[in-house]
C-alpha cells in the first residue's frame, strides 16, 4: 500500500472508531433513565445531609458520651480506654529506640536515635512492609511471625550510625492500632479486631505476649516497653514538638481519637491511677453511635455484610476503608435502577471493595473540563467505557456527597473533644490554643476532605473560637511517638530511679 493510501486507511479507521464510540456513547446516554437517577440522587443528598445544627448536636453527643464512658465501664459505646501513659515525651529522651507500627494493610518498623534536649531526633530510619491479605484473616502465629521476621531483618541491617549502649536490651514501642484494654503501659489484651482484620483466637489475648513469643521464635532479643494505640503514639509524637497538643485524631483506613484527661475526671479508674495529674485516653471513637448520625441504606447494607456488623458505625461512615465502598454501592444502585452505565450492569461494579477510596479521591479531584480522570478510572477500575460528561459529573457529585458527609462528621467529633477539653480547663473565658495532632492517609491525601474538615470546624465553632483550634499534621507521628514512649517508659529509667 502506498503511503497516501495507508494514511487514508488509518484516518478512515480512526474516524470509524470515533463514530462507533459516539454511537455507543449516545446509545448509553439515551438508555440512562435520568428521572430515576435524579430520584436516587435526591434521596442520597437528603439522607447524607449534615446541616450545622445536626453537627452541633453530634459534637454535644460526643462530649456526653465521653463523660459516660469515663464514668463507668460499659457506660458508653465509646470505650474510653486508659493508656497508662503518664509520661508524655518532654524532649529529654536519649538513646536508641525502636517502633513497630501495625494497624492497616502495611506495617512499619522504625529505629530512632534520640539525642536529648539538644540533639532531639538525631537519626531515624524506617521500613514499610505490606501484609499479605491472607494473613489478615488467618492464625495469630502466622501473622506475628511474619511481622517479627521483618523486624529481625530490619535489626540485622542496622548501620554503625545507631548506638545501643553495651549490655542493653533493645526496647520497642509497639503501636497496635486496634482496641486494647491496657493492663499497664507495656501490656494489654485485645478487645476486638477492626478494619478487616480477624485473627483466630486472639480476642482477649495478651497482645505483647503474642509479639514477644514470635520475636523469640525469630531469635530477637527485644523488650516491648510501651504498647500503644496509634492515636496515643500520634499524641506523644505531637507533644514532643508542640506542648499545646491536647488530642490526636487518626483519619485513615480506620478512625479514632485520643486526648489528655485529668485523672480526677475518671471515676471508673479511681484507685488504679495516681490521685492527681493527667493521663491519655484512647476513645475508640470509631464505635460512636448517635441517633443524629445520618445513616443511609448503603451504610446499613455495608454494615450487614461487614466482619463486625453493628459495630464501629461512626468509623464506617467516616474512614478511608469504607468511603470507596459506599461510593461503589451508590453507583451500583444507579447502574441497576437507572442504567447509568448502559443496559448491562458492569460486572466489576458488583464486586465488594472494588472501588477503593484513593480512586474515589482521584475522581473527586478531577479538574479537567471533560473529566478525563473520571473517564479513565471508570474504565481502568470498573471496565466502564463511553460515559457521557453528564454521567461523569454525576459520579463526581456522588464522591462529593459521601466525602463531605464523612469530613463533616469527623469535624463534629473533633469539636466534641474540644468542648470536653476546654470545659475542663477551668471554664476559661478565652479558649486556650489547642493543637490536634492529625495522622492518617485519608486526611493527608484527600485534599477536598481535609479542607472540608477544617472549614466545618469553623462553621460549627465560629470564626473566633475556631482560631484557637489548630490541626497539625503529624506525619508518622504514631511510629516516632511509640519509640518516644518506649524511651519515656524505658525499663532502664525505672532501674536508674530505683537505685
Ligand atoms: C481501631 C483503633 C485505631 C483506628 C485508627 C480503628 O479501627 O479500632 O484502635 O486507632 O482504627 O487506626
């Protein structure tokens, strides 16, 4: 074929493809039942609505539940677990400490050389390892052996820049981001698994014991000096850099908060704690429940088939593990009832958790005039081709409704803590500066989400009061925080003090 003839053939073929795509798109668009789409969307908007009045009620409910959970065991859906952290880092910590941070699909191991007041964090190194999905729902030895062997490899790779004093055992801060009933700073029993983990026979078991046995099996000579939730680690890490940190919030795969409480405000542990001073409470706010929460049929259906039905309801409305799945469920209904993606429902759309929150975030942030990112993601992730711009706009609108509901509910939770903490501060007329240490991929990477959290706090509290509430991103706060807590609760400090 001559050059001209070839070029003409190519051009014609391309034109034919474009025409076919247009025809398919037009057919798809014309088959969409827009009246049904509108009805589903209207209902979604109504059910997800979070007017500021409702958010204020939720913030009050959060503060009330905090009181109830502190008053008596089982007094609230909020577990309000004691952390036994009574020495938050001061900056004086010195030496080489380790952390293991487990709480999602990845875990991190970390070492940090602390140089006291002057040197601060002299050097740190970390490694991230992803957990094979079958280990998240298997046996405990398999999971803990996998973790301990990664830790052993990490220790084996230690360079000469890190110094452990001769004769000392390595000390580890273990961030375990699940609800744990602590017995002391260095031990506790698992209350339940969350975020898709379900390990046989471990509920009620000694978490540090499980890890220590696995470390022994790997020939690792290491002592767990602090067992902490990620919220506690984040709070400790935040405090190291800023004295005004009063609480920590995690908005990631899961969600939770911790805050500093006066011991005398905790009736249920009177006797177990010193008579005065402060301690840190792991709220386990993911289990918060209130009649004011805007719950839809999609949330109920998701909860019914979850590993923990009826539990962690706030977490299921707010956290990164679930937003993509709620989004998928709305799209599926629109595909089934309104033929949003043509007469056949895309098979991948029927697969639970096929739409992860980072994909939803990418679509939500699409600023291109034709929404090409939405187009590409629908194609790549769900195998959906040839959507109209109108359909793609609809998809973005759904992301907006789901993400903003989540962000606004998280903001209400934060205001609940602010209310509880500021009331405790002698009814000061002016709110003191209160820093919330924040961690979690949802907040860090989903910009529309984090902006909405911030603007909603302003909306609830008003311009003036909200100026005292500062949210500070504490990247990897929970890992460093756990190492810092291992340092401030070091076994050797206790020994030195007792000499
Ligand atoms: C867990 C918490 C944890 C939070 C954030 C929740 O599912 O119950 O203990 O702090 O996730 O990781």
